[in-house]
C-alpha cells in the first residue's frame, strides 16, 4: 500500500505550523496545521483522519493545500454568501416609515411589505433600526416649538456671561424652581433577583412635599420645604428665607422661569425690594426649562439619590429628601459642565 506524506519540513516551516497549531485564531485553522505536523511526523492519512475526526478525503485536501500554497492554503477561503435581500432603498423606506409611525412598529412592518413587496420580521426591523442609530425609549414632551429661538440664544449668552462673572467673584449665581415629591411619584429603577421584582406599596393618594430650591454651580443650596400648595406667598417666603442665608455684602443673581407665581404683582413688588438687598432676579427665555440648572438637581434627587425605602411612608420621604438636600455640595455633588 502506498502512503502519502507531506515533504520534509524545514525548521522554519515547522515553527510556523507549530505556532499556527497552538495559537491560531480559528479552530479550523489550528486543526489543519495540526494535520500537517502529524504528517511530517510520519502519521498516515488514515491515522490523521482518526485523530482529528475528519474524513480521509478532507485530510488529503489539507495536505494538497499545504503543498500548493503553504500556510495560506490552510486558511478558510472567502465565501460570497447569499446576496442581500434588502438594498439601500429598502433601508431608506424603512427609515421614512419609522419617522411617520415612531411608536407603531407593526404598522411600519405592514407598510414596508406593502411598499416593497418584501417581508421583514419584527426582529429584523429592530436590528436595522439599531444599526441606523435608533433606540426605543419613552417620548418626551417638549416646548421647543413654542419658544422664540432668538430670545433663547440671547438668554444662553446672558447665562454664559453671568457664569463667567461668578467665576471672577463678582456675583453669586443661583437657579430657582419648585418640585414636588410624593409616594405616588414614579419610583426609581432598582436591581432585584430575576422573577422577584422589588415591590412597593401602592398609594392611590399621597401627601405631597413641595421643595423650593436655590442651588448654585459652586455647591451651595438654600431650600424651603412645605406641604402647602405653592402659591406666590409661598414663593415669596422662600425668597425671604434665601435673603437670611445670603451675606448682605454679597451681590446675588437668581435665575427663574416664567411661571405665573414668578410674574404676579406681589412677586414684582418684592423683586424691587430684594434688589435693594443686592439680589437681582433674572428671567429665562419662555419655554426653556433646559436652561435652568436646578432641573439637573431634581433629576438627581428623584432618580439617583433617593433610596427606594424613602417611598415606604410619607414621613420617610420627607426625611430622606431633607437629608439629601442638606448634604448637597458635600455628600451629594453635581459637576456642571
């Protein structure tokens, strides 16, 4: 019986094959290199077939590939694969449909099939959307369409100038707004064992803790908490308390939005009084909540800093909110860009 073996390997070829066999990236490549080494050591094709679990014909093809092309002959040959079913025009069609029906994926699927004559599963559509940079998340209410963009840009410039003035020590800059906390508010996400979601008691009605805050970018915070409804009088009381915390020698600027309680006749009269005490109130451009940095504070408190246990009772909620706000700038910090 005639046996076939690869030609005697040089030391360099053997070293290359041993590295490929021991460190090759793909298992199939390592297996083929192993076959050549075994042949070099005197193993027959039948023996190599038994050792590597390959057919005799496959092993013979490996030996031929090595003899014809060397180490490159042991790599997988490029495969053309099945031509794509969906072309660039299909992707553009999908994008247009998603923009038209952003929350109705099944409607998108039906219209896509009708428009292109091609079927696409929901999983395929979702995969395309992710590749195109889309994500599925809760829609947000926006007031951008109602604001004056020129006024908005001017307000941005004003705030930037005030921040620079603050950095030189010329003023203290604060951002004012109100926010409410209750047990019926959306509780934060929490990790829990699979199949055992963390359950909190449901409250159809809950008391509300209203917080009126004056945070600064420098880590200062003056706040007033109350269970009363936020009226102009409550806002004025909060500002009066702020005056008590501010040094009489310091000039301060307080940024507020255009809520009705901030535009009332009483507030306007008090605004002149506060100016005599070196506190100037500056209004944001209408419909521009993102310019008020206190919104970042409220998000941090509600969704990051408040423990889930705060929602067990209204007393616990009040305590935890006050604890967090009292620690602002020390235990709880925000780095403003």
